[in-house]
């Protein structure tokens, strides 16, 4: 890290972001600030902070980019749009409270752009943030820790390094759960005291100074700490547990071995009849979608010189004679290795780049960045895209097969609405999956998640154990040596 680093703070007008940016500037570091509501960050100008008009302008050239935003959706929306403006070698310091799923999505976004990520949520509220007395729960590459010390020294009284990226967020979830336990338990105890005619102040007086005392601040002017707990004595919303009431986000608790799983789609009876009824409309739908597919492929063709690349220009076939649409997953060794996930819909292959590839574990959320629509013929493509061409590198057909929609909406319509559940029948993958569009402004992002059904397997990772093509049997490495 340079001696006087440049730090970009995204979310610099928030309750936590503004004092953090101010303290970093007062520590002598160059600070650029961005906030969705610009007026909220204007006080930072008095501390010499540069106020950027947009997030991309803020991060461009910065050594460290700090995100302190409301939730995972906000973080991913802002960084999804700004990350490719970060300079090579820059560090993304993620300090928001975003839960396990959020930090996993951030890690995949960072990896897909070659950016180093440090997960460092903070403990504290407005007052500790203003006083520079937060606690940082840091996790990430050990080699980056000393370089980030000037930032942490400016905002925190203490920094804990707890492991690899993601460990900080997991600890924050646990801490939040502890806070809820203490507050809810205290509130129930106060309710019990009042019901028994015992003044709550006597409870705290009895505990004061002992091993069971808690540092709850007294209500101003009354010395009554019970007032700090009263607001939580509320009936929880139906279906919400302690984690939800705390605002603690993360994956659900693992199911027990006997828990009910999502059933496989029905293959007979009414389900078969419904599917046959749907297939009767396929020729009409295909004709309509074919008329529009040329326009949908404009971006695909615009990016490629077909006199130099062996990629197919267009046309192709539907799923293997079954009447069901096709899917294909192509392993692609471009500037960074990733998996291109493609679903046939509306006469084209809807496409996403999945940096880590698909998972069989329902607990894992895989980032999927949408790319341009591809022609149906691309589902059979395997070969080497030459240097100088868009997406240069080796491509193999890692898995392919057919899929069917789990729901009433056609695939194209469901994707337009931001969520598609579907069942894959591939050579390596089988079972239910869901694609969900992340909310917020900026660059569009999706999450690909395995459903908890008969095809789920938390122990098996086909991305690692089955690297070969289902078409040729070759690996990416063998194709590169050809």
C-alpha cells in the first residue's frame, strides 16, 4: 500500500459511513466519498473529502474501496456497476452487515473481476462511529492486513482478525444473535418483575457490579436501565424467529435428515397432460420467438468477427426431440475461468457467467452475471476462440440436457419478472434450481441456487471432480494443448 493511500467510501452519507469517512480523512488519508443521496455527504467537504458524482468516479484510481451500505442488495448493486472501474491491485473493504449469502456473492463478484476482497463488518452504532471506537471483525488475505491498519486505526478502537474472507461476517451473525438473546431475555425478565410487583430498578441494583451485570446505559434523567429494553417487548411477526427479529441475515438452519424435501416434478397423470397441452403451443411460440431472435442476437454478433472465430453465427436446434427446452453449461477459460450457464428461451440461449460454476449444495448461492443472448447453435460449440477475439480462450461443453419450468409462467416471462425455478435433466446435474435477479440499481446480477431436493448433495462438487466435456471427454487443459 502507498504511504498516503486514497480511500473511496461508498455510502458516505449514512449513519455509519459519514463518521467513518470523516475519521479516515482526519487521519491524513485522501478520501473520496459517494452517497446515493448527495446532500447527506456534503458535510464531509469541510474535512477536505472529495465528493464524487457517482460510485464509478469515486472508486477510479482508489487504493481501497470501502462499502458501508444498507444491505447485501445495495452493496452488490453499487459494486456491480463500479467494480470494473477499480484499478488493478486495489482492495475492496466490505464493512456493511450483509449476511453469509451477501459476502459469498461479493466474493464471487470480486473474484470475477480480479479484485482482492477483505470482509470486515463492524460492531458499534452512531456514537462509537463518530468517536472512532468501533470494533472491526476483519477477515481476508493475511498479506493485506498491515496495509489496511491506517484505516482501521482511524475508525476503530480494536481490530480482530478472525480468518479467511467470510469469517468476519459469520462472527457478526453470531454477535447479533447474542445481542438479541440478551435484549429479549432482559425484556422478558422486566415484564416478569413488573407482573410480580418488583420494581425493575431493584433488579439492576441487585446485579450492579457483580459478575452478571451488563453495561446497559441508564435512561437519561431517571437512572432506569429497564427503559432500554422495553421497546422489544412485542409479539414477533408470524413465522419470524430470533434471527429475523434481530435483522440477522443468512442461510436457514440445515434440515434434519428426515426433513421434507422439495419433490421432483411429477412425471405422470395431470402433470404429463399439462405438459402435453403446453407442448401443443410450442410451434406457435417458436415462430413468434424466431421472428424476434435476430434482434436479440444483435449484441452477440456485434462483438464477434465470424471470419476469425469458429463460434456459430446463429440457428441451431431445440432440446433433444423431447419438446422440452435445452440447457447447456460451457466451461470457458477466458481472461478468468468461469462457467457459461445457458437456458433456451424465446428462441435464443439466455446466458449468465457463473465464476464458480453451479453447486449441488442448497446452502451455496452462486453469483451469475448476465451476458448477451446466444444462438441455439452455440449450445454445441466446443473449441478455441482465438486471441484478439471477444472471449478468447478454450470452451468445452461441461454439461447439457433439457430443463422444464417449475411454475406456470413461461421461462422468458419468469426471467423478465426476475425469478425462474426450473428442473435440470443433464448428464452431470439433475434437480431443481432457481435463478433470482438481485434488486437495486446498476449492473444487473443474478443468484443461481440449488433447490433442496433429491438432486442436492452437499458432499459432491462436480465442478472439481468432473472437469471433462460431456461432448468430447476432453478437459480445458487438453483442449489448450491441441
